[in-house]
C-alpha cells in the first residue's frame, strides 16, 4: 500500500529525516513513537506531501507521489489526515465541514454527501452537533468531527498526527475509541502518538524513530517487552 | 495548480463593468439610428448663469444664452446638438482630445487660448464690473490699490484683476460662489466679475454692490471655440453674422440678461442671513438624484477594487517572481501618484490611445477601482497571512484544489479579519467620489456646485450634501456591523 525508500528531508543544513525505508501493507495499523524532535511528524507529513521530501521516493499504491508528474491533489483525496490542532473550518458548520470536500472535489450530490455525513457523525457520536459551529465544540468533539471530515472522502489510508496531544486528559479516551474502531474496521493507518497504552493495544506495528532514523519496526509485544536498541530501551524507561 | 485561471477574473470584472453601463450605450445607439442628421457635441461648464446653467428646479436640463445661440446656429446649419457638461478647466482638453466638436461656455477669445484652439467671431462683449460689499463700494480699479482682489480662475477677469495697481494679491478661485464667500468673510476686498453674472450675484446677495468698469478695447469678446483646424468655423461665422444682422442675437441677449434694478421674477428670494435653507427650495430633488450616481459609482469602484486587489494580493503571496514584481510595482505606482492625476489621465488619454470614447462614469469607476485595488491588495494580503496555516494544510490534505481552497476557505476567513479595514476603504471611496465632478459626472458634489452657481449662495447646498454624505456613511457602517455579526456567528 505504501512504500518508502531512502526518504530524507532537510531544512537548510539541518537533516530531519536521514534516509527512511519501509513499507505498510493494506489494513496495517502503524503507531509511530519516539522522542520529540525525532522526525515523527515530518515523516508522516511527507506521506501526503505536506512536507516535500529532499530525496527518496514514496509510492502510494502504484502511484509515485514524489514524481514531478504526480497528480498530488488526486492522490491526497485517497489519504485522510487528522491534525493535532484539528484545523476545522471555523466559518462552516460541522455538517458543512464534512460535506465540503466530497461535494466540491468529488462532485457528490449535496443530499448524498449529507446522508453520508450524518452516518459518520452518528458513528463518532456527534449527530446532534451537525448544525453547530466548531467554536461551540469541546476539543474532543472537534477532533471527532475532524476524523469524520477525513473519512467522508472515503480514503484508503488515514494519517493521524498526534491526534490527542492538544486535548484535555478527560477527552483523550473518546477520540482514541473512535480511532480504535476505525483500526478494527481494517483501515490502513499511521498514527504519531505519545499514548503508549493505546499504541500497544491498537497497532499491528510500532515504528520507533530517533534522530531522523527508523530505529526499530516491530510488533507491539516485541517492542514493549523486548526492545532491541539501546535508544528504545532508554526511551521506554522514560515514558513507562 | 490552477493559477492561470485566476487571470480570467479581471477580464470577467471588466465585462461586468461594461455590462453595467451597456444600457447607456444602447440609448446612444438608438438615438443615432433615429436621426440621420449629423450630431455635433458641444462642451460647456453649466455653472455660469445666465450663459449656461442647469435648470435644477425642473428637469435638470442645461439652459442659457450660449445654449440658445448654439441651438439657433446648429438648426440653421442642419446639425443635431448634443451637450456635454464638464468643468471649465477641462474644456480645452476635451476639444484637443476630440471629445467635443466645439465649446460655448462664456469663453473669451484671448490671445493665450488662440494658441491652442480656433475661435469664431465674437458673439458678445461683456463689460467687467467690480463687486464688493455695499459699505465699501469700490468704483474704479485705482480705488482697489493695495488690496486683495479676486477673480474666477481661467477667466478673462483674471487679467483685469492683474491691472489693479499694486494689488497685494490676486486670488483666483474656481467658482463664483467661492468669490461671494471670500467677499463676505472679508478675505478679498472685491471681485472682478462680468456684468451679467454680477447682476445675479448682487440680486441674490443684497449685501453686495456692483460697479461697471470702462469697456476694454483689447477684450476679444465671447466666442465659440473649436479644435485647431476644425472645418466648422466658417459655417458658424456665417450664421453668427446673419444673426447679428437680423437682430436675432439681440433678441436672445435681451431674453437672458436681467436688468440690474428690478429682479428677475423667478430669481431666488434674496436673504440677508448667512445661512438660509429656503434658498434650496426646488433644488432638493435635483441634488438627491446625485445619491444614486454616487452610490453606483462607489459600488462599481469598490467591487473592482476588491476583485483586482484580491488578485494582486494572490500575486504577492504567490512566490512567482514576475507576478510579485508586477503586483509590487502596481501598488507602488497607484499609491504613489495622486488619484486626481490618474482620473484625468484615464478619462482624457483613453480616447486618444484606444479610440474608445470612455464615458465619464466608467472612467471614474475604473480610476477609483484601480487606485483602491492598490490599497486593498495590501490589506487583503495581511488578512490572508493572518489565517492559520493549518487551514491551508487541512484543505490540501483533503485534496481541495488551490483555487477552491482560496475562494471558499481562506478568503472568507481573511475577509472576516479585514472587514473593518474594508469598511474604512468604502467610506473613503464614498467621500472621495466627490473628485469625479472634475470630469463632469453629476454626482452629489457636482450637483451641489451647480446649485451654488445657480443660487449665487455659498453655504446651503454644501451643508445639504455634507449631511447626505454623512447619512450614506452611517448607513454603510451599520450594514457593515450587521455583516460582521453574520460573519462572526462561527465564534
């Protein structure tokens, strides 16, 4: 589904990603963990070209995202992304936030988009907020709307960039539950997270990044019970 | 990305602008089709009664001695007359640029003017007078020695005023009404004015008196002006000679020139008070008609400014060097030169460069729109920069194309940020719109000037339009408040 080869990214002289290669299978759920500044978010943002890689290739299905000829906008339609700070459109209602891209980009009819949006809102437990504006929602509710907004485009891959880091502690769970349901439904997902318990329960694979390198790629059981590298051991000591 | 498509937007804006004005064009076209006779366009500045003034109390038609003479000559020669109203100072330029075929506007055939235009034989020799306060009563130029004297800018009387021995200053003002103001406030001792005008001045302002000066042998007299090398001079001269012979000219003169003693029957009730709004009786509907013109003009220029300004702001943030340079250069030029210069250039240079006779209102809308775009592009750019970068990323991640993202997601939020600044710009536009009177657009300010000329009263019409402008601005700001509340409903 996703194939990454020798991915590097530099800002000026500072190299943030130092040659990452990996591949993600269809339906695989990957939790990306590591110390802050390790390049987790940059790596994730390269996967839909919000950051343009300095070198290396990224294949989404059989399309090369990093090719100069790539139709980036249309590839992005198949990759949903959820941000730490939600980035809902503040001048639109919850329903409009969700239906905008399907109707404007995919050309789906208003009624069909609305029906689908209400279905998704019911799934994330916010059907009663359809006509509210984002400013009236709590952080947890905002993030669930943001997830529904991404899902409305019927993506094949979902990227989560620290989806619970900006939330008050009591709201973390409601968001993680939604993500977990999604993982169980067979969606291909990559999640940058600091929630170790969640990573262990929900992920098929753990990526441990440090200083721009993919240090370990293992099942949660292997990684959490038997980390291979010195850096992973030290990291786990600090967070667990 | 779809950036090229953005280039269509200014074109669409221009088409819309033309569409707005197309009803006017079609009216002209019909007139032309129905009249096989050739039409000559006459330029005049209708603020000089009794030679030419706007019949503001009735239908707003331009009337006066000059108009009647022109009608007589043209019907004699078998032409149709079309009158184009504009500021006196723009008349010569209008002839040189071919906007008008001839000019009759109480214009004296001076040597100076003969360098740039051709004149017919004179049809009237005016006598000059000294107008002053009744308690001063200056009778000769010599009695004005050492004093400040006024005259209308660009008039022959300016030269006469210069003959005052040791005058401490000759003050030149645009309007007769301004001269009255200056006399009443003792800033000038007296004004040199021609007889017919002086009679009406003193009739409307009982505190003023007039004294005739001896006729000037060097005075070229009032004549019809033509562009250099115009083919019409000969024909006109023949008719003028006929009119002098047959007594037709004297007949018209008597019809239009009031006698100094008994007042004209329909002349305004004279009032000693400094401000007396009853002099505006009958003029109010005429002035109110200017509201529509001012609003239409403000709307067109604000829309054009907003659309062009948005495009320029996109150029500025685009990161494409030539576009950035263009937008920066544009802003620099339009912000760095006076609006009045831009307006004059667009109105007078467009017909010469393109052959398209741009209507005054369109020229004004264009000039103000282009100027306002320069200011707004900076405001909009700031508004866009203030929108959270995450909004753009969220839109990109959803696969929303650049143009849709800008129009539906970034602009509405930017607009909300800059709404107060936009309202400021609109308020400024409404008030600055008074500049368009320079090219003869009959907006509020122009109408006030015409009524001031008509009534020979200085303050009343000015105060009335000031009040109207104020009400317009009040309405605009409260509309903006409502809009702002609507835009902020998301908060």
